[in-house]
């Protein structure tokens, strides 16, 4: 393990998470009018529906798959499925979801850059974000053939061990993936970087999506018309 691995996989994750949480909180507190998805649907629909749906379906599956796949301890699923079988399931399902998301983000990026009206109203952060997401998906799909070289699940266990060491603040996380391919490492660094830039881009609207899930659980509101109010007062 070298110094660069320690910085990127032992220190950088905490820096990214700190900026992700504090930056989101500060933006919500100070710039609520910018807390939106900045949709360009009103300018031109075109391929937006297909691109957006494919991207969101694929990327949401990948987010939850990475979250539960990497943070679930091995002993929890070991009685039901081996590490190797779990890796094959992850490769197949992740490959399908990643392909859908890649097609979607490619359509969105082409639309963003190819339509003069949309390009003229786009922020630099919009284009940079789409390019980074495109690269991240390319790297993610590139890890699948490499994972096929470790069908015993050994690499998956190391990557999951790294994530679990990070979230539980245990030392030695970087050492677990010191021998991983540069494709895995680039994929991980770029993924952490997306969390780093999250508060400064349109990605903040994801928080609103999660918040809206609580809408159905809110207390009932009692609404009376003016006639009811007059009757109550009399």
C-alpha cells in the first residue's frame, strides 16, 4: 500500500461525505431557490422522457445495489448464498442496470450538447455532471469483465470490506484494496467525487425525492369552509 492509496481510500472518503452532508445542509439553508432539478422539458421534450427514465431506473437500481451489496456483512447472507454466487448475481443485474443507465445518460448528454436551445441555457455544472456520470458508468461496466476473473468472490469481499471499514471508522480500509485493478479504484474515486460535488449541482433535488416519501405519512389536515367556521363560532 502506498501513500496515494491511503489518501484516496482512507482519507478522501471522509472528506467527500463531510462536504456532501454539510454542503447540502448549507445550500438548503441559504439558497433554497436553487434547490431544484432545473428540468429543460419546457424547452424541448424530444428524447428527454426515454433518456431520463432509462437513466433513473438504471442508476437507482445501482445505488441501492451498491449500498446493500457493499454494506451488508458477509455473515448475514452466507447461509443463503455464497460470495461467488452473489458476485455473479451482482455482475448480471449490475450489467443490465448499468447498460440502461448508460444508454439514458448518453441520450441526455447528446440532447444537452446537440440542441442549441438547451445548450444555450445549460450551466457548466450541468454538462460536467453528465460527463462525470457517463464516465462513471463506463468505468462501472468496465469492472464487470475484471470481476469475472474473481468468481470466487474474493475481490467483492475486499471491496465490501473496504466500505464497511470506512462507515464503521475502522483502520486498514485502504490496505484491503491495495491490489485492486486501477479500473476499480478509478470507479471508486469518481463515485466519491460525485458525492463531493453533489451540493453544488442539480443532484440536490434527490433529497427532495426522499423527503416526498414522507408525504403519505403526514398527519391529516382538518379543513373547514367558511360556513363551518361560522357555525362553530355561533
